[in-house]
């Protein structure tokens, strides 16, 4: 991780943990960043019968009312050791973004994290 002097910063929307149900990540204030962000989803251990994890990005003006952002969706995960990244242009989303996991299957469990990586502005 780098500092706010033009270097990269990593901010979690989902901190690393085992997840067994659908849930919302923490909102990240993208107005503090320059240009494009890299949002990375890391999934380690997966268990259950026919487990699925669908992850998308939502945005918000107020970190309260969120809506899906068209085109900002990860490929569905059904197996362990999966890493994916998508680019997010801070000029094309509202002030906050968060990740949303939709988890399905019988007794599913996904060890996962979603990280926002970008260059912070000098505030």
C-alpha cells in the first residue's frame, strides 16, 4: 500500500472473511481518488453444494441509497482460488461505490475480499 502523495492506496469494500449469505460491502468514497480505480475480487476457499457467488458494483450519492452500475459485474464464481479485476472510472460513478455479493447454493461458503485500488488526491 502507498500513501496519498500520488501513490496507490488499497481500501476494502469487503474485508477478507468467509461469507455464507448475500451481503453488501462497505461504501468507498471515490471522490478522494484520481481517474480510474481497479476493483479486485479475491476468492480463496469455496465449499457447499453447487455454490455460486455473483458480485457487482453499486454507486450512491450519499452512502445510503445504492443502485447497480451497468457493466461493473464480475464473472460468476463457482470454484476456489479465483482472482478478477475490473476498472472503474471515478468520473462515471457517483461519490460512493460498494461491492455486493449474491451467494447461492446449498450451505455455500466463499472466503473472499473485494479491494478498491487507486491513486488518492492530495487533500
